[in-house]
C-alpha cells in the first residue's frame, strides 16, 4: 500500500492544478468581459455628453452622429436615451418624443425634462400622447407651462380664438408678465387688420386697442416693458398723447437691444416733437458699433426719413472700424 500512495497524491495534485488554471482562465475572461462592458458604457455616456455639448454649440450634424453612435453602444442607457431625446426633438425629428417616453419608463423625469417631453408631444404627438405628457407636467406643479403648451398647440392648428382664451385664463390666474405679453401678441395677430382701420368706424377696434393699451401700460416696470412698447408703437396706433408717452418711455433706454427704440423715434417724428436730423445725432453713437442687424435697421430708418447719406455713412463708418 505504501508503494502506491505517492503516485495517487501526484495524480490528485495535477487535477487540482488543472482546476486552478481553468478557474483562473475563467476569471480572466469574466474580468475582460466586465471590463469591456464597463468600457462600452463609459464610451456610450461620453459620446452622449459630447453630443449634448455639440448641440448646445450649434454643431448639429456632429451632435446627431455622436448620439447615434452612443445608441449603437448602449441603446438602453438612460443617459444615452436622454441625449437622443434632447437632440432629436431639437432638430425637429418626431422620433424625439419616442425617446422621451422611453426615458420616462426608466426613471422619473426632472421638471425640465417633463416640459421638454410635453413640448415634443405638442408638436409631434397624438391628442392622447399630448394629454398624457401635460398631465404629468401638471402633476409636477407647472400648470402655467401646461397652459402655454395647450395654447401653442391650438395656435399651430389655426385655432387662434381658443388659444387666446387659454392664455387669457393663465393671465387671470397668475402674474407672469411674459404671459400677458403673449396675450397682447395674440390679440394683435387676431385683430391686425382691424387695428389698421379707423377707430371712429369700428367700435370693436376701439375695444381691442383699449385692452392692448391697458396691457402695455401694466407691463411697464417689468422685464417685458420694451417688448410691450414696441408692440404698442408698431401695431396699436393709440391716441397721440398715449403714443407720445410710450415713445418717451422707450427713449429712456437708449440701447440697440431695445426693440422699441426706433418705433419710438418714428412716433416722435410723426408727432412733430423731433426732427430726423436731431434723432440721427442722438442715436448715431450707439448704432456706430452695433451688430449688423441693428445697424441695418437704423440705416433703413434713416433712409425712410430722408437721410440716405447718413445711412450710407453709417455703413462706411462701421467698415472702417472693422478694417485692420
């Protein structure tokens, strides 16, 4: 018996060594597989983040290519799905709504994502999809956004009167100055032909103009005041004393970013309170270095007011300032 024991122990040792080697090989394979999985996940998320960054920088083609590549690596990763939802929706692709719905199945959407999903549904979804999206948004407490989206959907369908009533309801329930400005814009859109007529022969025109004038006055002192004054001076055509008061308010903000500045200048000329030459001298310094679109607007204003040479010299001065 003693002569057969050593070979038996040696045979058992070889089996053990084989098992250890096989186990080690399996561990290496599992580690490699796990590492590859982790790398793919990291790479997919990295591409998703880069896609969003490129989208924000208006590099839309690269953003779309990167988010597509991210989906090929990890199509069910929430980060990848969200990137696809943001970019596809932003590019006007109906598939964006599907990605928002898939993301909602995987995690609770943030308030910002709920609104983005509802916007996509307003644009691309069926009535059922839209109602589901705005109900989730309302449940998050953003009832004002729900009203805006309902109004926008109705407006896109040409239901202007229904859109006006929806926005009017929001204005009555809250104090958001931008919503009141939206209501004023909708009223102008609905009654633009009537507003161009004579108030002496159209009582409805007078009613609309008075309502708009009240809105514009109520928006003074708010972030929407300059936009409101521009709307009033361009479309409402109020009584001369109101027009002059609005023009004076607009001229308090001598900035090229003020959309009411040139309409106010026109009103002052029409009311006989200022001459184009005087306004040119007053406004020229701020428009000399203004962006092209604002400089062009001032050039057109000067030309229409009989000052074509001044309009030409504005362009020449800017070209000289930009030359090396």
